[in-house]
């Protein structure tokens, strides 16, 4: 449900709960009616993420919200706002002065506060027969006059970025039968219409004609046809040209190299999280007045075993003419991205960035809280890292180690689609690098952070929408 975000000079009379920022040191706001010692006695030390709910029989519930010992940052405000919303539980209206704190400009503070609140309030409602009751509907940012205009601007941006992340989460959380490649393309048509994007959808025959052998090969075992979606955003006088490519494996069974029926397998409906992040990010570009042109390719198909499935030993020919010998049909993401990257670089963009739930190996290396970033151009990777810091969607760079390239050597084709048992995230990126030529390229492997097992700050259980806000920030800051 859309949350109504207001900016006000004072706390509205009817509000159910008031989030009162409290630092780890310094004065405790009098409105709480408790001393520092009393707060500490109740386990509240003012750390970011801590809250203390103080109900009242006569008025709104006051909630002490920790903001830490240091000067607030966008990240600490986002986390504090998320903690506030979680502490407020079923209450539908919250007012807070979090966005009024000095140290962060009003727009940045309001954006981060709204993002934290809205992302923490997110719930996948999809298929429950009874709709959930309660939860955030009205958020009021209480700020001084001087910060009102900035706060309004930032709050609007925060609503846009949080709604985009919610769209990506919804798509990831949908059961596979409710989001086939065709349905994803239909959804993209709807989103494009509502957000001023040009769209072109390529079907199976077109992909065959275009030489997209990766898409066709991965799709071979499936009763559902593939789709490639191309979205285009063009501002007046673009100051740069960015291409985004998303892995849209609607369901990854592993194919003939079938995955075991474990918990991980059940998460493979989320193997389209990269494509979802691209669609969601692009839906905001016009509203956020992005100054660069952005083209997005979403490579949508599932990966299924059947009598018609592609096999080990098969050789696929990709859009750019290169060939790969299949040694494991579960290494399918790189095969669909190979076509996407090939298509993406044809228009000679200033940079190309792909985002994909690509390898289990990156989870082994970095865990579930951060994505791996690799690429062929350090300045571009630095831009990705900067967008990551701004949005608190963590990335860590891994090396594109050329000494591992020979692990992909094949006796019959330009390469195999898998290397050895080690360094899987790097080897997958080396495979992708074959399809970008000299174009500056960065690759985000989001297999770890695509999903969260539990509610955790602004992450809600299930699909996280990871990468959506990072890609938005990257596009907004992008120059040739
Ligand atoms: N979609 C998976 C990667 C993945 C694993 C994403 C866990 C999210 C959570 C990918 O297609 C895959 O199966 N990769 C294989 C590659 C291997 C066969 C070289 C993997 O990582 O096991
Ligand atoms: Mn796979
Ligand atoms: Zn996959």
C-alpha cells in the first residue's frame, strides 16, 4: 500500500506514534519524559537500530529512536527510520523529526528517512487471501522552516526509489507460475507506459533471427517461450549513455544439470532479480530527471530440464558470434547475459553494467549482505562503489584475474561455460568479459543479497530488490 508522506512544521495532533531521535550521548529530548539513566536501565543506549517504545494512556506512543554517537549520515538515518517503523508495529501513522537533524542536508536526510521507513514497511501481499491489517500509512517528517523545501524534495525522491525497490521485491517474490518471461514482458510494457520509457519486446523467433543463441539454448527445455525486453530512456541533450543488462532467469531449475531439491532451489524463482532491478530502476529515471540516456536489456527465460533441453556438450553461438561448449546447464546466467552484453555494446555506450544472481560462489566469498563487483574499467567500478555507499547497497570488488581465463578453454569452442571448482564468481565474470569488447563494463553479482531470510532494518524478509537503488543512483550521477 502506498504510504502518504507529509512534511510538517509540527507534530500532527492525531498521530499515533512519534519517533524521537536520541543520540548515544548528549541531552535526552524532554518529550520522552525519561532520563538517560532510565533509558539505559531499559536497555536503550541510543545506538542506531535501537528503539524503545513508550506507550501512553492519554496520547500518542513515543518511540525513542537511536541515532548513534556520531554525526548522522544518510545510512544511519535510513537504518534509524527502519527501526522506528518496525518498533511502531501495526500503528498506521508515525511522525518523526529524524530528517531535521543537522549534519545531513535536508533533501538527503528526508530521502534516507523515507526510504528506511517505506522499505521496512514493505510486505509481499501477493497471494494471501486475507489482507494484512495495520502498518504504516501516514509518515510525517517534522522539520524546521529552513529545511521544509529540501525535505519535500528528498521525501518525494525517497518515495520514488522505495516504490521502485518494492516493485523489484514484488517481482522476485512472485511464484514462478505467476511471473513467466511473457508475464514479465507484459509487466514491463505496463511500467514503460506509466513511466515514459520506450519499450521493445523480442520474442523467440526474433531472438533466433538475431542470433541470440544463449537465450535460445537456455530456453530449449522450457514450455514457456523467452522474451528479451529493451527499455529506453532518453532525456533532452543526454550527457552520457549507459546500458544496463539484467539476468531474468524466471526460474532456474539447473536444467539437465538439475539442482538438488533444497532450500536454495526453492529460491530460484528469484533468479530474475537482476532484470527486476533494471526494470524498477528505469521506471524512476523520468521522475528523477536523469540527465543521461539509459538503455536496459532484460534477458528473460526459465531454465528447465526436458526432452528438448540443451545438453552438456552442446555448443551455443551467441549474438556476437562467439561460441561456448556447455559443461553445466546450471551455469545458464552467463549464457543469457552473453547475448544481452553483446546487444548492449552494439550501440557504443559510454558504459555497460550488468546485474545478475550469477553464482553461488560469490555467496561463499562475500556472504548474503553484499554483492560482488568486477569489471574491466576501474573508474566505472569506482562509480558503482560510490552509488553503493550512497544507497547502502553494499558491494565488494573482486579481481578480474586473467590468469584464470585458461580454465575456460574448450577443445571444441571458444570457451566452456564453466571453469574449475574454485573462484567461481571470477570465472563467471571472465566469461562475461568476452562479450563487452573495449566498452567500460562493470558486473554486479547479487546472488547473496537478492534475498533476506529475516526482517532486518530496511530489508524485509524475502526478495530484497537489491541493486534497484544503486542503479538509480549510478544513472543519476552518470556522465560520459
Ligand atoms: N542462479 C544460480 C546462482 C545462485 C545461487 C543465485 C544461489 C542465488 C543463490 C546460477 O545460475 C547457478 O546455478 N550457478 C552455478 C554455477 C556453477 C554451475 C558453475 C553455481 O553457482 O552453483
Ligand atoms: Mn543456474
Ligand atoms: Zn541462475
